[in-house]
């Protein structure tokens, strides 16, 4: 059932508060993050049914980083600039890493929603690592990855029925973040339904590592 904007805003506010811990966010900071025309709310509302727990976990992490940023400047209250700085920090860390590796002349970093992304080129390889753990409906994402990839798509899926699965489920659920696990049979069906021509599945520890080929 589709959720109202107010319900989404309330759940994300709670997640942000979990991340900030004892640090208080100003009314202006929360309004900046959760106003009806904010990018976060717009994307969450359009993808809530399939990816609500991913938005909850992202907002919790943003709260944690915003609290750390406010503390670093000796402030007792989180302000809008703390939130904006943390969003920029995520991308800036990627840019600095590309410079350190000598790859900055061939790397572009974009903050967007994959399902809305319309690239002007196709890619040799796409990666989905640490992604499908938090998506309740992975099929639209898999189809999109196949559509934009020429050679292969490399992915990791957390295995069902490992000793870690129930422990992780309880731990993350207590923090308001759902997590999803996969059997090999379900992975095989997902690859077929997404339109991949063929794929391989390799068991590596508590993960299934999958290489899927669009052609």
C-alpha cells in the first residue's frame, strides 16, 4: 500500500534521529532534510514500496555523519549546513580516492536514482555490491543494470540459511533497517526474469557472487 508523504517523513525523521544519537538537530535542519520538495522525500516517495529500508538506512547514516560534522565544529546542534556537508563528503571521498589511484581523468561521480538515470552511453561492466541486501524488489534494478551494460554485470547477494543471516536480521531490524537474503534458486529466477542471457553463481563465504551477461 502506498505510504503518505507524512508517514514517509515521520519514518525518515526517526531514522535520522537514531543516527544522530544524543546530538540534537535544529528545526531548520529537519525541515531542510524532510521538506516536501526535498530530493530525499521525492525519491523516497517514488520508490518507497520497493526500497523503503534502503532510504531508512541511508537517512540513519546521514544522521550519524551530520552529528559527527557538527561535533567537529564544536556545535551542540545539527544545522542544515552539516547535512549538506555530509552529502558532499560522500562524493568528495570518492573523488579523492580516484585522484589517489590516478583514475580521476576517467571517473565521473553522479548522485542519482538508478531507475531514473538516463546515461548517454552504455557501460562495459556494472557492479551491485552491498546493494541487494537492502532492496525488497530487486528485479527493476537488475533490469536497469542489464539495459545499461554491454559486457557483464557483477553482483553479490547475501546467502539464505547461513548462521549469520538471522543474527544480521535481528541486529539491523532493531535499528529500523530490514535486510534480505537469497537462495540460489531465487537468484536464478531473478536473472532469467531480468532478461540476462546467461549467468554464473559462485558461493563465496556467506555470499553468492553472480556474474550475469546481457548478451
